[in-house]
C-alpha cells in the first residue's frame, strides 16, 4: 500500500531564532519513498541534517525574523500489515538484557518510574510477566486516561497523568513507559505519522506518540491510547521520552500560526509517474485549531 505523509507548519519569529527539528522519518525506516521526507523551508534557508544518539534525523536552521513555513511531502510504500504482536513474548531477567536496552529501564524526565513503582507493583505485580503484563499496562492506561488536547502541557509527567487521569497521546505513552520500567521491562518513547487507515476518521491530522517494549529478544510497538494494532505507522523519533524527540526545539521565541499534518492512503495501485504527479501539489489537509496566543 502507498501512504502519503507530510506536514506544513508556519511559525512567526520576532527575531533570528535557531531551531532544531525532529520532523523527518527515522533513519531506520526502510520503506521505499517517492519524493523526499526531508524538511524544506520557505523562504529557502540553509538546513543542516544530522543524526542524534537515538538515530533520529534532526534538522538545524536559523529562522529569520518574520514568517517561516516548514513542510515535507512524500509517499511511502508499506506492506499494509498491522502492528506485529506475540502473546508468547517473554520478559527478560534484567541480568540477561542486552546492554543497549538498560538505559530504557530507569526514570527519565517525563517517565518518573521511580515515583510510580509502588503503584505499578500494586496494579501489575500479579500479572504474568511478558506480553500479558505489557498488555495489562496498556489496558490500564487506555481506560484510566481521558484524551483531550486541552489536557497537554510541557511539564506533565507520567505520575501527573496517572493522578489527573487526563492527557494527550504522549502522556498515554509516558505513563505506559513508566509502568513498564517500574516492572523491569525496557520501554522507549516513539512518535511519528499514524493516519486513520482502517479505522473511522478521528478529525484533523496530527503526529502521534506510542511506545516500544523489549520482549522476547526484540522491540515491539504498543499504543496505550488506541490499544489495538494499527496500520500505517511511520516512525519519526525514538528516545527515553518526549524530551529526546521534541518536534521543534527553539533557542528563541516564536508563535505557531499554522499546523497541518496528513497521513493518507493512496487509493488503487498507481504507477510511479502518477505518484510523482500527485506530489506536485500539497494536499488540502484539515488544520488543527490552534489556541490563541497571549
């Protein structure tokens, strides 16, 4: 299947501002791509691309004062399969875990697993270790939190979400990650594109956060917000939590004045010429409503 992914973000800066972006498909994404998933800017500016310690592809630029439009638009070819699952995937003893997974066992900026450890033990201490335990965590988070854009804030931690019972998709991911770590299961933050493919439309497009847990010798995708395998994820960033994969990191002030994201299945079986022709015009994606600046 072919999926068209992209975004258009408009910023307004009062002075020159250095930006570091995490808006490109992850270096591990091997899907055939028609067009380019790289960030582009209007007006045209020098863009520096680099990999960070999590293999996220970052873009650094200096935004001049005034309006800046950032955008990307491409088509990726995926197999159309839902997220893989394995009910028999086992939980590893910490002493047997690969060393590179150990950093995803400890508390981080937003995933305060140390604070939540007593709650995790009470809720999940009697669940079977392995896939069933992670699924029990996802079930709790999915049922415990109410989703709403108004519930998000930059300082919100996993324990805040557990206490307040509300959050945006990253809060669902953070709380599930913190509970996994508290139960000695390596878990890491992930985000990217996830459209309404094979499910009812949920409104204007947006980026989505989920998480990955290490079970049975590999990383598996879990999504506590939707709590069901989904089709068409395209990974952008990974990290210990959202602090490692912020969409825009600004070293100066700006206002976000426009935000559109699209993740749409391309119908039929078009040839490459038709797909390239599609990319000559950006789609008319519905914009998210932005809160007034004040």
